[in-house]
C-alpha cells in the first residue's frame, strides 16, 4: 500500500525521519495483533471480526524511569484510561494500548496482568495502563469479545521487536485500526514523523475513525468534493486517538501542549470534531525522564522553544491521517458493510490537476 510520501505529497517544510513514523524516536516500538475472522452470527459463532490491538512502547523501562506525559481532549465522547493520572502527575508509566470500544476492559485487564509479570512491583505500587478506544462496530461484530489476552501480549512483543526498524511499521487496516473508517473511506493506523532544525524528532501515531467524505482534504485540496463517484455515505461521527512522542526534553506540561496540536493537524484533513466523536490525545517525551517520585533527570524545554515541536506535530498529524487511509484496502465487514479504500491514483491525479507543480 502507498504512503503519502510515495505519492509525492509533502506536508509542511520540515524533513521527515528515516521511516517517517514513531519508530524514528529512539527506543519507541509499535506492534499490532489483528483479529480477522468470519464466523456465523452469535450465538452460533462469534460473527464477523474486524478488530484488534495496537501497542505503542515509548520506553521499555517507563515504569521505573517514567516518561513525561500530558493529555488533551478535543471532543470527549470516548475513553482513555490513565489519561487523568498522566495529567495529574505529568508522567507515563506503561505502553499505550489501542483497541475498539467494547474491548477496552478486556485489553485493560490483559495490560495489568502483563505489567505484573514484567514489573512485579506493580502489585505494591499500582499503575494505570493507558488504554484508548474507537468504535469499530460498523465493520466489526461487537456482540462478542473478539480480543483475547494473547492478542494483547503478541502486540506488545511485536512492539518491542519493532524498535530500531529501518522500515515504517504496518499501517491502515492492522491491529486496532482493522475496523476503523475515516473521512468516508477506510481508515485505521497511521503514523509519521518530523525532525526539527534543532535535531529533535517528533513522531505521531493515530487511530483514525472520524469525519465524512465531503470534507476530506489532502494537502489543501478539497479531495472529498472532487472525487467521483463519492463513497457510500457512512456514519460521520467516530473518533481519533492520537499520540505524539518526541526525544526532546519536554516536561508533562509541555507534553500536554504538544498533544493539543494534534487537533490542528486533524482539522487540516477535514475533521470538525462531531458531537459523537472522541478526539483524545496524549503527548509524551523520552528526552527527559523521572523517577517514581516525579524527580526529573534534566532541565525541560519550555516557552517559545517548543514552537518547532508544535509545527512538527501538526504536519506529522496531517500526514499520519493520509497514511492511515492510503494504507487501507477496501474492507467488507459485518452485515455486508463496506468501507472503501482511498484510491491513490485518483488522489495523485486530482492533486496534479488542482495545483501547479512544485519544483
């Protein structure tokens, strides 16, 4: 599947990292477990499953050397466990787990059990795993709990194995993105990165499940109004979970400011934050660490020094949305519902015809 850069789309002025993904931040890993099955409807079977789990490991030792973190909410019709704690303490202690709405509890349980195995002191010094969700019930049969403990464990192991990879991770209809739709087309998992002039890398990970086709915008071109035929109308609400991670020395307050800028990138692609949509964002950093008492091991960046990071977040977010769609083929799910893949050839043709070439 194509990515935005494969089509010659360049968002913003900053250069991307080597893989243009969250993997460009040292120590970060991204893994997926995809649950795809076709069984009879309940109660005879588990129905059509188009779902899964995605795990983002920010730092393997985050429980003992916590990462600064902070959150932001654009529209709150969704859930993310651990967000309140991150906001209160300004710290992240666990990986970030992404899944579908009704699987959140099951993934949370598995995350707790897996944390207890990896970090036995969790039994004495509790932590709250960060688990976020979007509703994939348009394509996925939510009448059965489709995700198992083994799926969460496998995604975590895949994330650890992905650290330092020289190629971008799988995107689109993988892991928790398997059943998601975005701006009238198939969406899912998307990621991108930017490198600032100061040498800091910023990566953004999205689970896209928002918007309607008429508003789809690609690098400033109103693609949704130009594409013919238009995709079949779907539900315009939905959600988007966004995570930004940087190797810059940013504290918890600064991380919340980074997280807030994800919303600007979504707006560029056509998001308006529908009433029933949950746009929930988390920012975290690895260039500054803290012990479990919250004592930082360095001096954080602050004020106007964050401006290049803000720019990086917005541009990487816009590109990550496009990657989540371009990486997704057409998917047919429960009840014959179809989420159409975005045709990259049509995107290129319309971009070329509606703007002059750029040298």
